[in-house]
């Protein structure tokens, strides 16, 4: 039986920001005797389903871990397949994003991406900048340790230039130097494929996030799974480090 989107009476439990580690494309393909590229294509379809379901459920920010800094170590042929899918997504989906009122943000190290991909990202970000229904954040060529190192370097350079003093560096200053400076921290993290780790993803931002781990591969993820995770989140008591009362 399909689980419907949450109703208005339930929406107080809906997280503002959901982050997802989309794990298991390769294992999904291997289990079916298919090449890994087919797993990535099936995973792209799961992204479309999840984006629509997240918007229907009233989620305001959806961050997807789409390609990590460590993924550059994969075989060149697999990277080429993934970059080809990214090019296709950026080209084909921009009209859908605009139609549905969804803004696109991409976080990560763009210096390692091909020039035409960077140009396409900037074009889609510009064309969707005024959309307000939901923000889709793609973590692309992203690693959280790299992000924090970059932030520390940026602040150190500002101190060296005399723009700020060491005493000016606090949590707010550090957060302002991160890729996610204009985004709220995730309320809920979902990881598929049964793995129970965060794999260098949003290490700073996940400090008080609720985690839900699912024993299914990403290409099989659907609207029912998202609704299940949201309802599980709604049952949690978030204390943000305070004592239980």
C-alpha cells in the first residue's frame, strides 16, 4: 500500500532540511547482473522521484550527496558515465525545476569539474535563483574535510591581511566560510544501502541532525521511503545537547 504525503495536520513534524547519502547504485546493478552505469541511471530516476516527493511533503531544502571528492579515485570510465549523466540532468531538468519552483545550489570543489559542466551549473543556478518552493542542493566533488580546510584557510588569509583578528573567529565566522553558509543545517539525514556512516559528508553541519538508515539501495528508494523517514523523524525528541526533561 502506498504511503501518501503528510497531511496538513501532520506537517509540524516535517523537517525543513533533509540530506541524503544516495548509496548503493553499483550494488543494485551488480545484484541484477548489469553494468554499474545502469545503476547510476536508475539512481538518477530515484533522484527525480525523491525531488517530487520532497516538494510534495513541504521540505524546503533537499541536499543530495551526488559525487564525493573521494569518487575521483574511481575508474575513469565510471567517472565519465557519471559526468555524462550530470551533463544530461543539468540540460534536461532546468525547465522542470523552474516549472516546479525549485532552486538549484551546487556545493563542492568546482575546480576539478570540466569547464562545460561548471558553465552549465552556473547557468542553472542563475535561471532558478528566484524559485522559492524548495532548494535542491547537489553536493558535487564535495568532501567535508576539504570544505573545513578551505574555511580555515580563508579565515587565516583574512587574519594575515588584517581584515579580522584571531579573536573574531567563532562558530558563526567559521560557518560563514563554508559552502553551506546560506543554508540551514540538516534536520534529517537519510542513508540508503544499509551502511551506517556519514562518509565525509557535512561533518560540521550534521552536529545535531537525526539519522535514519535504510536497508535498500538508492535506485529502489521511493516516496514511501521518504515519508517513512519523515515520520520516524517526527517521533524523535530533539534536545540539541540539553538534558532530558
